[in-house]
C-alpha cells in the first residue's frame, strides 16, 4: 500500500478498477490532485483481499473527506471496487461524505440501470455468490444510488481539461482555494521537491527563494504548484501575480500592498495612500505571523522593497518566493534557483501529452514530433501551445505546418504562438481571441461572455475553444488570463493589419495612437474597439516614449466592483458575481486642456465599434453620429451631468460610468440589452434613474454614491437582478418596499449606509438571497416598514411583543450563506442563539460590543467561519459548533478551553482539537487560560 501508510486524514479517496485505468486515467487524476496539494489516497497494488476490505483501506475511506469514483467499463467486475463503493455510500448516508462520480467511457444510464458490462458483471456475481445474494443486492443498490448522484462524463472530451475540472470540483467540495496550473506538470517534480523541502524546514535562516529564467519556462507554474501544496501549512498566504506589470499602473504598487495586507489580515483591504505607509503596515502585519508570500514576475529590486521592505522583517518560519527573469535581482541572503528549459526527453513527454494525450508519440509521428520539439527549444509554453494545435491532425498537416514554421524568418517562439492563432479557422473565434487580448485580460469570464454574446459571438463555445488551444486560461478567480508572449503575439497580429495607419486596424490600445486617430479623425469602420486613458496619456508625455505595444493600463489592475469584505473576493466569484477590470482608485487627475478635448465627429466613421473604454475623456459635439453598435461602454469620470439623449444605447450590455459627474443619469431612455450597470463613486448622483427601460438588468452597482437619497420604486421591474450594491450610500435612509419583487436577488450590500433606518419587512421572503452585508449600520435603531411582523427580537432591541417594529433575526431569509454584520452595535450574544439559518457558512460579527456567545448555536449547522474580533466586551465562548473550521478572535481572552473546543471522539482522535486550538492561539497573539 505505497500511497497510504500515513495516519493523517486524507482529502480524497480515489476508487477505480486497476485493470482499466491504473496506469492511464487514474494515474493522471491522482497526479493532478496531489499536484494541487490535495492529499489523496489510492490503492497502488489492489491486493486480492477475499471477502473483506483490509484494515488500512477501511481506515482510509473513513478518514477521507471526498470520494472520487471512476466508473470504467470493468468497474463492477471487481468485488473490491464494489466493497469500496458500499462503504463510501454508507459514509455518505451516515455523515455526509462528498462523492464525485466520474463516468469514464461508460454511459451514466448503463451504470444506473446496470446494463451492458455492468449487467454482465452482476450476472457473474449472482452465479458465483449464490450464498451471499444479499451482498450482491447491496452492491446493486449502492451502485444505483451513487450513479444517481450525477457526476462528470468524459464522452469525447480531451482528458487534460476534464481532469482539471475534476480537481476544481474536489477543491470546491473541500472549500480549498487553489491557484490555476496547467493540465500536465512535466519536468517540475525535482524543482517542486526541493522547494517543498525548503519550505518545510523551519531551522533554515534562508527565508527567500528566487526562481529565475526566461519567459515561458515555467517559473510561475512551479511557484503556483508549491503554493497550492504548502499554503495551508502557514498561518497566512498570499500570491501577488505579475508584480512588474501591476506596479506600472497608477497606484499599482499601492494595490499590491493592499492585497498583501488583505490576505494577511483576512479582511477587506486596508486603504494605502502612499508606498511608505504601506511598507510600515506590512512590517507590522508580518512580524508575528508565519506567512508564505509569492511575488510573481518581479523585474527590479525596488518593487521588492516597496512590498516587503527588508528581508529580516519576515518572522521565523515565514518564507517568500520571487519569480523573475533577472538572475541579479537580489544579491544576498537568499537561495537562487535557475529554472532551465526542459531536456529533450521531458520536452518530448510534455509535447506528446498535449498532442496525443499520452507520454510518447505514435511510431508514425516520431520523426515529426522530434522536429517540432527541436523548434520549441525546451520552452514549456511553446510545447503546450503547439502540441494542442497539432492534436488530431493528419501527418500531411503536420508536415505542412512544420515546413511553414521553419521558413518564417521570425522569432521561433512567436512563430509557434502565431501558428496556434492561425489554426483558428473560424473568424469569430479569432475575433473573440483578439477582443480578449486587447480589452479583457483580467476581466471576469462571465462578464466577458455576456459582452461577446452582445457582439454577436457564440461566446461560450468560442472561449472554450481558446481554452482547448491553450491560448487563454481561467484563473482561480474565474478571470481570463493569458501568457504575455501570447498576448504580444495577438497584438502584433492586429498591428500588422496596418503597420503605419492605426486608424485602419480593428483594435487599438496604444493611448498615443488612439489619441492621434481621434484628433486627426482618421478612424475607419474597420475599428471594433479602442481604449483611451487621458491621465496615462498625459503621464506618458512627461515620462517619455512607450513600448512597441503601448501601455496597457487596464491589465492586472483589477478591482472588484463588489464590496470586498472578509473572503468576499473568492466567495463572490463562486456565486457568479461580477469581477471588473478597472483603473484603480479615484485618484486626482491632471487637469485637461482645450487640446485634450476630442470632437464627437471623430467617431462618425467607426460604424462597427462595439467596445469603447474611456477614462477622463472629454468630448465636444453632438452624439447623433456616435457609433450605434456599442455593446460595452466604460467611461470612467464621465464629465456630463446626464447622458446625452441622442446617444444610442440599444445594444449596450455593460455600462460602466464610475466616478462620473452624473446628477440625473437619464430620462426616458431604454436599455433593452443592458445586463450590468455600474455608477459607483458618482458623488453628485442624488436619485437613481427610472428602471422601467432596463428589463434585463442583472447587476446594479451604486457603491459610494454618497449623495444618493432615493432608490426609484421602479426597481421592482428588475425581476432578473442578481446583485445590488449600495455600499457607502451614506444618505440613503430607506429602501423601497418594491425591493421585495426582486425574486432573483442573491447579493445585497448595504455596508456604510449609516443613515439607513427602515428596511422592508419582506426581506425574509427573498428566498434567493445568499449574501447580506450590513456593516456600520446601527441595527438596534433599524426598524421595518410594517408593524405586523412576528419573531424573536429581544437580542437587539430589548423590546418584546408583536407591536415592535425593531429589526430581528426573524427578518433574515433562511437562504443566507454569508451574513456580515461588523460594527452594528450588537451587544447581546444571545443573537447567535436566535439565528436559524441552516445554510449560513460565514458569520462576521467583529467590532460589536458582544458580551458573550452563549450556549450552543443550534440554528447554524453549516457554519464554518466565525469572526468575533474586536468585540471589546467579549470574554467567554462556552461552546463552538463542530462545523467551525476557522475561528477569528484576535485579542480576546478565552477562559475555558474545555468548553471552547468540544468535539466528538473521532474529531479529537484525528487531532482536530489541537489543530484548531493552535490555529486560534496563533491568530490571537496568545490566549490566557484560567
């Protein structure tokens, strides 16, 4: 039993028929799970055990949290597999063990109905086990029940993305947050092993590792892999992606510091106004915590110093990994590891996995594979892209492609990457790729799909096609990502459309070129999209020339237009929320001059323009001839008090006017296709527009509209609204009663609505609501708009009886999964006892004067995260539910350890008590026990 002698509990148990898939599919699944840091059991030998499963296998099933069952054609012929299945299903029914069925080259209905090979197997069992026919029947029942759960069906998919989806599903069931890595991790095991050993060695004084090598060689993949495998061994963890590019954006370094502090504190970002302030806050945060920090793609030492300050500020046991192309980045006190291109042997393996789905090439492709591998020169990125491109192509096609690659006198890597683009024979798929390259790197996939569909593309199929070609990736936050070499290739494709006349290209993102096209009025109907940030353009005039591809300010400067509280970023993505790409922060802008004002007639010829991203741009003139096919309009710092009446908005899917000067957004306009409306930070806005003309709106964001006093009652027509963000609307005093008609609403953000005094009584009837943020609202002064609501409310108001209109726990919908109530002046800890929210997982009560959390919390059986930090009057927790996985009580005094941690014998035997208490002790900065 090579894989499983450890006494530690497992994350996953992998059940499979060895003769079918042991050295193929099951081995790839096992490698992907363990590579993602998921501790997985598999029976490496499948010993004949007679009638009973041996003790070690039984123990592994009992200790595993998730079972992954691979139903292959011969699965049911194995009595061992059926015994495993029986035990797994019994655990599912007794204590809720998660099961993920995988249907590998079998029809789910054949498994469920026990037809075809499954019928033959059971016929044999009934013949051979006539004296144990009851056991055969139990096998049949278990197989039917598990198959009926549904699962993942391979069909004719590629195995690599299919396996990555399995990893994602298992991670979701474990509530693990993993960074995305590629499907085949070839040639990195030695690096990962050495790094893991260093990470787990607390005796070493070397706390920083520098991974250096050329672009595309795999530095980031290695860093992500070791992060996934080790982040849970540290008190806090943070992965800062693409530091070099992010730091070049306005306030980019501040945003990196804010992300680091947010991850260390596990709460919303602390606002950083200058780099020096951020450095000192980071020093204070790191000094007493064991952390692991990854800085990805650092290209100068100042970036490192601005984030970390000094190496010695890392506390004992803390580790940092830096990826860079510069060997000389850091000179002293660190371990440097050169990541080299793959050897020929490993290159062949990686290429074959992508080209053929196996570790070697078929004999008739050997010669051609060797030629391709030699062209890639050991670069993993090129091997992956070209292997995916050539998959399932004929030998004649291989010969033609190789010949063309060798004849093009350009960069070998760019030739390889360009070939993958050229393989997109569907022009619409090419357009989708180029739109992403220019406008949507770092944007949420779901948002981009809506925009692309508005442009007339089959976006879901197109995006999946690009994923299959390794041209784009989906990161752990469900955002679109792309290797910079692929991005540069795509932008060069468009530049070549018209090297000397940018107005004749299909897309433009170089700010100088865009400004010249608009001021000289040389734009043509060829243009599909453009970006212009006048602030960056003014900066460039003072700083000097930009790179060949321009300054792509929108990339990697991502800020979410939803409230970031606790772990809200990843949570919001799981709920399908909107993650926006934006120029960060409402920073003072350089004053514009008359020379900066652009005539609206400059857009007159751009009749096919559908993506327009503007920041701090002022236009002069009428809008009668403005493009009529806009699908995505982002106009940050819109300068007018209302939208022009003649601006055509019939095809708009996304309208983003954050930081605008709007007072009255519009009157009488209809937006039949609009899905997302963001008017956040519009400080002059006093009332919302009439929503009658927005029948399809799904997300409405009015964050930080500090003078907003009224939500129009027509909001009731937004039957498809999923997200409503009113955070920071400090003058808003009540919500309209018609909000009860929002039957699809899943997320409601009211944090910072300090003047809010009245809520509609029907809040509890909003059965779709999952997320409710109400921080900074004095709840014991909040009342409902009707006096006929019954329920327990003494924990807030001290008043009793059905005549009370005070807010109570009875007014919260039972569908909630996240309830965030920081700084709400809650004082009576009986509040938690009165809550009856069976689906609630996250409860945040920090900064409230709670005196105790008394007795049990019977109404919250699903709770996994409880935050009661800075509850200044709080002294004792009597019991903590066994469902709790993380308890945050920094600075509090815990007086009864025996009551604090009360779990069943099984939990104690597995070390859960010690682990949780140690975790609490670490984050509390010391606990006093009486």
